[in-house]
C-alpha cells in the first residue's frame, strides 16, 4: 500500500474516535427534556457552551470520517 493510503486510514481512524467520543459526551434527550421542564440547567442555546462545541465537533468529525472512508475505498479499488 502507498503512503497516501496509510495517511488517509490514520485520518479515518482519528476522526472515527473523535466522532464516538463526541457523541458519548453529549447529553441525552432525557436530560435535555428535564432541562426544558425547568429541573436542569439550560446551557444548550448559549453561544460557546459545551453542547454547541460538541455538536460542532460531532458534525466536523463525521464529515471528515465519511470523506476519508470514501477516499480509502477509491484508493483500494
């Protein structure tokens, strides 16, 4: 395999790990529902909050992971 294949696979691996971690760190829907009912803290819509940062990290890592997996598939065949 070429060096490019190793680089793209490493990017896919790192972005996949980042995707899993960012999804696991997000609050569940039950916690969001309790926050909406007034029993929790509401930081969901504040700019710069942890939830907003995790949402952006999840979206970026998912896009990078999908693109890198497609590149690996194209390079493999």
